[in-house]
């Protein structure tokens, strides 16, 4: 099944499977792929799937839609193509040709606290990653209805937060984990200090807060 992988400054922030004939992209919250950035129009572009073919079409956006660096109105996508909207890069991946790609786990923080989708919940508990120092890592929820719950950081990138409000990405690197703000006007905090788009190293016991939820980074 084809999918789109959204990233900014090299940090993956979300992954969307193309399961519908029409998948919309834009700044407005009702889009299938929401990109909360002023450079993105409310209804910016649409992905149209017909059989095994996927087309990207610009919806008369203010700043245009680019495919592999060239402005396009409507164009068929090939495996590995990159759609560019503002500073965001959206890579088109053919599932059959990229079976080895490591999927992104997304954790959403809503009014009921931090919850993990079925794909993340199904991850085996034994799959917690081990970094260069031999330590596994997890996020422990400290507030809200899900307080006390731990979610192992089982993927290279884990996106946490509430779309449109505050979203951060925790990325596993060879020598540890880093966190960066990727979406929303309300910047998350790390130990009480606001963090931006530049990745900040995480250490055991650090406390993250975003979208009204407190979480602790735990490394063992």
C-alpha cells in the first residue's frame, strides 16, 4: 500500500497510508494530512489514487506545490518522489518496494491524555530499542487519564503531541535520543524550557510537557 512520509529539516513527523481515492493536504484541521504552517494553504493539494497510480494535484495554493524541486499542477507520482510544500518534504513510498522501511510510531495526546494507536500498541514489549550505550528508552506519562503508562520508543522517530497545538518528534540516534518541535504554535518544554526545531539531546529523567500533558523520558 502506498504511503506518504512527511518530514521537515530531515526529521520525520508523520506517516500516512494512502487508503482512499482522495487524500487532502493543507493547513486546515479537516485535511487528511494536516501541515500547520503559514506557508501552507488551507486546502493546498490533493493526492488522487486510481488503481496503482497516485497523482498529486495543486489546489491553486498561494505558494505552489513542488515535485522533486519543480512546480507542478498535476503530476503522477513514482516511488521515491518528493512533494514539497513550504519547508515540508513529503516522500511517496511504494509499500511493495520499501518493505524494509521502518515505520513511524505516532502517539497522540488528546483530552483524555496520551494514547497510542493500534499499530503502536501492537508493538511487542521486547522490541524496545537499545542505543550505543546499551540502554532502552521509553516515555512515561505523568499527567492526565493515561498517567503512569509507559510507551517504549520502538521506532527511529516517535511523534508526540496534539496536531495543530503542539507536536514534537523524538528521534533515536546512534548515541542517544533527541527531541525537536515540529508543529503547532505552542512550543513544548523540556524541564521547563521551551524547545525549538533544533534537536535537543534527552537524558534520563528529563520531563517534557506539550499539549497539556507531562511526560518523562526514561532510559535504562
